[in-house]
């Protein structure tokens, strides 16, 4: 299922973390289409990959692994993508894993880019931000090729390439995938990057009322407070005294920041697998708690970097999408990780859509689940480690 065959070789690919129950593939037709184009077709010669090759938005390292011989730079917002890329390089016999340079979206790109390969992300905002960051580093001769499934590429996607980089066209669709071809115009007046975006919360969101929120591009619901978080903020636990709190899957950090402000003695850890999210959480916390209030910020795989039995409270709004796929795999791993990290008597508080049935997962993992609050769309659940 995860075996990708190209004219350059055959690759055994996996997602990270590996889960035998997860039947989702580590590559798709968009990855395969791009690789075939690079190799050359009857209508186009092979792309010269001897210069600096940059791969942006690679989902699970399929592109970086197949192109490892070109020593590409991969730019990703995902810690899990970086881990998957290293794992896939090792699985496929790449002796020098460091031949693929791994950068986050928060780091400067290479000074000169000769080939830019863009896997179109789900977030149009993230694409906008990344194209703005990359534009100064491409030149008139840079080969720019984007790829994505047909349902991921819209008129607005093409307009971003055209507005920020230069003239853009698309390929025919093959196996529901499409390519984007862009000719960079260094003289193009592209304007400034609008990200990150900052706004103040309204006065009706409980302890978070009036907080200043910063969102870097790609963070969920980046231009406003999403309704699930709004509901959660109105029902956070009211606690006092020294305790260690984790905002798990922190996004812009507004939940953890509200918890920190409500309890001045709490030590808060913000963690997310998105580099953009953790940068947002840091900015949100600092804007509201000041420079002297201590907090930790961790880009990682859930709570895997947190010692067992060291946490008093975990606050979690788990995602239920992995790129375009709907899955409870992330929530399942977050809940299990929270149970390991919590002390005896420690609590996990979760907000989620009613239809997701998180109470079933919590009872399976914790042995208990209590309904704290609900409305027609959302529930807040509490589970205790016993």
C-alpha cells in the first residue's frame, strides 16, 4: 500500500508515527505525478536538478526520499513530517540521512533556489506565507512546479502563485492530481506578507475576554476564534495553586494562556507538532502574560517529550483531520499520551464535536469520562487518571 514506484527507484514509505490500524498511505497521486514530470515526458525534457532543490510541504517525506540523490532542502511546518522523512530515508537505504536538509517554516530558506517544488497545503494562508518567504530567493531561471490533488487546487491557489511569484498555468489532471507551473518574475510588485495576524478577543469568552491573539499562517481558524475553542474557554476548570498544565495541540495558545492567567501559580507547557502553531502560542502568551512569566514551548509529537507522571492538568482540542483524511488516530494518541504524562488524580479536559464520540475513547483509555458541558454541537469532557 505504501510502495511507491518511479523510474528512479522503488520506495517503501510510511507515515509517522507508525500505527498498524492506520490504513492511510504515505504518498498519493500528486507526489507520483510530480516525480514523473521531473524525470521527463514525451512533451517535456527532464528537469535539471543539479542546482539547489527545495521541496515545500512534503507530506510524509515521499518527495524528499525519492529526490535524496539531489540533496534537497525540505521545508515543512510539521514535526511529524520531519520524523517521517528521516524514517523513510533510513528505510530506503539512504546512507547519509543528512543529505536531505530539514528546515521548518519558521527558518530562513536557502539563499538561492534553482528548483522549487511545492506540495499545495490544505491552508491557503500557509501557502501565501511560504510563497512570500520564498519569493526573494528564486530567480528568473528557477523552475517552479506545484502539485496537489484536483480538489486541493483552486483558482485562489493559482492566483497566489501568480500574484507572488509570476505567470502561472496548470497541467491536465492525471489520476485526480494536477501540476502547477509558475515562471518567476523577480520584478513583480508582490506587496508585503500579511502574516502573522493579530486580533483581540471579544468580551464574551470567559477568562480569555480581551486577550490579544497572534496566529501565524496555517494555524487552524487563523483569522478568528473558532467556535469549539470559544466553547472550551467558557468551561475551563477553575483551579488555584501550584500545578503543571499542558496545552496539548496548542494552536495559537489561547487556551493555555487563559489557564495561566486564571492561575498565576501554574506552570504551563504549550506543545504542538506545528512549528507555526508553537510560534503563535509563544507570541500570544507573551502579549498577555508579559516577558517575566515563565512558560515552556515545545514542538514535538504530542506529549512524547514529557516525563511520565509529571503533569496535573492537560487541556486538549484534538484535530480530527490528517491533511484531507478524517481520522481519530491523533485524538487516540493524544489521550493515551496525556494519561501517561498525568500524575495520579491528574485530569484531561477535552473539547470536541459531539458526533466524534470522544467519551468512548476516554473510557477505554482512562476508564472514566465525565460530561462537563455541552451544546448542540460541542461537548467538554473530563477524564481522571486513577
